C-alpha cells in the first residue's frame, strides 16, 4: 500500500446526497421577505410614535396637577396634538400602501392600526376625557361614526379615565374635603355604569376595564361616607338623600344586567336625558357595537364551513380523489370570496383570528394539491379524473401564485409549513410499499422549505413555532430513507417509480 492510498483511506466520504443536482435548494421567497421587512419597519415606526405620544401624555397630565400656566398647558397640548395627528396620518398611509382599493375607515367606524397606536390613541382620548370632566363636570361624548377614532378606542379611553384618573381625582378631592366634586364624579360614574350594563362585553381588554367601573363607583361612595362621618356637611346630606332613595322601595323592573342577550340587542332601552353625558350618542355607539358583534358571530359560523371544506380537500387528496378535492377547494374559495371577504371589508379588525385560520387552511390545501398534480394538471379546477400520482409534480406555489385570494405573509407561511406535514404523510404512505424514490422526492421538497424558512431574517407571528416540527419531519424522512436502504439490503421487494421490482433480479 502506497503512502497516498494510506492517506486517502483516512479521509471520510462526502455527505449522502439527499438532494439531487437539479433540485432547487431554496424556494424563491425574496419578494415575501422584502414585504415582511417593510412591514416590520413600519411596525417599529408605529411603536416609536406610540412611545412619543405616551411621553407627551405624561407631561400634559402632570401639567394639570401642577396647575401650570395656560400658555405652558397650550404648548404641551399643541405638541401632543401634533403627535396624535401623525399617528392618524400614519394609520391612513399604512392602510393605503397595503391595500389601495380598500377604504381606511369603514361604515362601522373601524380602522386597522399598526403597532400599539390603537392603545396610544385610546390613552389620548382618556386624557381628553379627564380634561373635559375638569372643565365641564360631564363625560366626553363619543366621536361620530366614520371619524378618525374608533368606537373601541373611545370606550377604552373612557373606561381607563374612569378606572384610574377619576378614582385618583376623587381621592385627591377627598383629601381636600371637597365633597361637591366627589358627588359630581359619583353621579357621573353611576350614570355611566347604568348605561354600560346594557353592553355584552366579551372577554378582552374592554371587559376587564368595564369590571373596574363598579370599583370606581364604590371608591366614590366610600369617600363620601368617610367624609360624612368626619363632619363634612355636604357629604352628610348626600348620604341622607341616598338612604331616603334606597328606602323608597325597589323597582319591579329587572336590572339591565339580568336582561336576556336578545333583549339587549333587539330592543332599544328607553333613553333618559342625563346632565352628565350625551345619552343619544352613547346609545348610537352601543348599537354600532351590537352590529359589530353580530358580524363577528356571523363570520365565525361561516368560517367553519370554509375551513371544513379545505380540510376535507386535503383528506380527499390523500385518498387520490382529485376530482372531489378540486370541488371542495372551489367550495372553500366560494365561501371566502362571497361570504367571508365582504364581512371583513365591513369590519377589517376581523381579518385576524377565524378568517386568517381559514386562509391558512386554504393555502395548505391548495399547496398540497399543486404539489401533487402541478399547476396545469387539475390545479385550477380542470378535469382531474385521469390524474395518477405515481410521482408528485413537486411544484410549490409562491405567494404571487395566489391571485384569486390574497394571502398575508403569515397565512402563506403557515400553509407552507403545514404543507410539509401533508408531504410527510404522503412519504409514509409510499414508504409502506417501499417506494424509495418517492420518499426521496418528499424529502427534497421538505428540505427546500426548511432551508427557505431558515434563510428568512424574521418569521412573523406564531409561524416560528412551526419550524421545529418541520425540522423533525425532515429528520424522520431521512431516517425513513435509511430504513428503506436496510430493507433493500436484505433483498426484499422494493418499489421504484411505482413499479414493483424484486431486488434479487
């Protein structure tokens, strides 16, 4: 043995070639990556602007308690107003850039904000409500529909004002033994709470803020009681008046909180004028909230039909029922375009959640169909009765291929990651008949998807949690190829390109 041969025997062989030379290593997701990068930049700008508004609000709030001069307050208020206007313009520009044929504000008064701008604008309305109460002793009226602020932002701001600013104000005026101001605050909160009892708040930020209103009312009553027992004449008179009202007999009408849900939404309560708030405007806001809730319920119910059709299409593809799968995909597309999309256009904030899940499921089904049969072989609703999937087409759609239904980046990426799971099931089915070539075809696609996902700078939302299962799927298929090589080494039957061949021949 020569020295050269001895040296070469110590060098290991090259890695096993899981990918063939003509296989594309990466999917072309460069356009999607650019969209994500621009979206992340815009979102960061929105967060920075929100932080600036927060700092300006703190200065304005401090100026109220420090009793600064009118000129100083106006200077701070003008600076805050300029930042708020930037936030409103930012929301309009972002919406126009993402969807030029969609209005920023809908008939229901909804607008999609980026980052934390919705919270920032709610905090601004909270500050406006505080100033309005100090100047007038009344509740800030809601903005008219189709204006710059949404109903949710107004309610969030008003409830935060009542739960934090007004409660702190009551304690401060109680320290000064100002029972008159505490009485005004108590009566306003009691009137507001009576109105809020007609709402059907669901679990969320508004529900938690609503729960705090009753504690603010309790704080007002406690401060008045403590002032009365320590000799405050006006507080004592207020306590006596309240006791007389409570002793006058209870009403036979059930409280608003005990009314049925249908009663709340269908029958309008009798409007009683109040010196503390604009009852008509608040009632109009409540009716808009009821309408939004009905749209949400309608969307959730119809989303089940679309998601069910997409799931059944995937099951049909696994059974090689390509005609049935194409029909189910058409049903899913029809459900999205004719029933779901009009609701989302009316209420853009419903874009995420159930609707987004339907689009992700649709993307998965469409990706799997085209991966099996190709774009031009039944992928767009043609006759699929003669299709045979001896070898899959291995075509992976990119975002621009979804021209009929527009997908957000996270919806496409979610469907792409879920596609690898369906390809993994296809690989298992082929491995049971020892079809080594098709198992390798599956592995090549999944490795390409994995490399494409790992090469992206930032993955949006909850898509990152799907990357680890994708890695495990690739590892399982590599192990599957290894086990098939062991079977082949034993001389047992194998399947090559769908044709059974005996390894001994």
